[in-house]
C-alpha cells in the first residue's frame, strides 16, 4: 500500500506503549495494532487528531506516501 503508517516510530520517540496510546486515544489496543501495522483501510479524522494530540505530533509524522504500484497491496 502506498500509504505507510509510522505510529511505531512516534511511539518509540515518545517512549510510550501501544496500550498507553490506545487508552489516551480511546480505542482498543487491537484496533490501534490494525492501524499501526498498516492493515487499516481508513482512519477517521477524529482518531487521527486524537493520535496527534496524544503523541504531540502532526499527521505527517504518522502517515506518509510511498511511491508504489497496486501490486504492492
């Protein structure tokens, strides 16, 4: 998929666990793992905003576009 999710990078920078982030954002650790591992098909802006607030970052710190083809999916 051409959109890469870098939540794990921000978690490491903030020295925060997946469970702690899930609690702060108000989603389950399982749903956060789906997003973190790039398996999510969509993300609500409210969830993205909550992630940015909890991690004190910008959306571009969590999501980036990587050139690729549909065969990569």
